[in-house]
C-alpha cells in the first residue's frame, strides 16, 4: 500500500500540488472500495436468514462455484459463443524469461462470451461471492482484509508466483 503514493508522485512529476491531489484521490478511491466491500458483507449478513447454518453456507458455496463452471460449460455446449480447444501447453525453444513464458501459455478459450452468457456468468460469480461473504461473517473475517492480504502476498511473490 505504501508503494502506491510513491508511484503517484512519479506520475505527477515534480509538481507537488498535482502529486498531493492524486494521493488524496487515491486514498478516497481506496476508502470507497473498502466501504463497498464492507457494505456487501453487511448486506449478506442482513439478507442471509434461511441458510445461516455453516453447513448450509459450505454446501451453498460449493453449489454456487459449481454453477460458475456450469455457466462456462453451457456457453460452450448450449450457446456456442465460445469454444475450448485444449491441449498440452507448447513452449517454443528459446523462451528464457517468465514474461516470455506468459505470452506462450494459452487459456484454450476461443471466441468471446455473448451478452447472455456473460450475464449468467456474472450472476453465478455474484452468488458465489455472497456465500463467500457469508462464510467470512460466520468466522468474523473481513472480506476486504482477505483481499488485501492476498494482493500483498501476490506482490511479495512477484514473478516467483506460478499459480
Ligand atoms: Zn453465449
């Protein structure tokens, strides 16, 4: 987190006034994101009544993440807006950097989601987030802190992260 204002200062150049304004905007945006995440978690706390048991939350979380996969599968087999052409990842000889490796790794997805399939996928991801937030609520975890910690972990690992 502390690194960003330094980068903002680089972007703003030598003008301290521009730099201060950019830092203030960055902090406000960060606070809004923070509030958005906390607001979502509060909303889940408010609306989750029927499936409040951890047993229900765990099984609903699994069900909703399966439905995310199902939405992608249906985009391929029912709608056909995307195709999956999967095979072994092929890296040409001579690629020596991790950046170069990234360019040669394929998602195996061809085409683009149509509006309908995109909406369905968004809905299923939203449902999954709902139960993830519910799981956090049960154990008094803050979803935003979880996101930040994961982001920090990724930043620390940098190019050594192969996940
Ligand atoms: Zn489609």
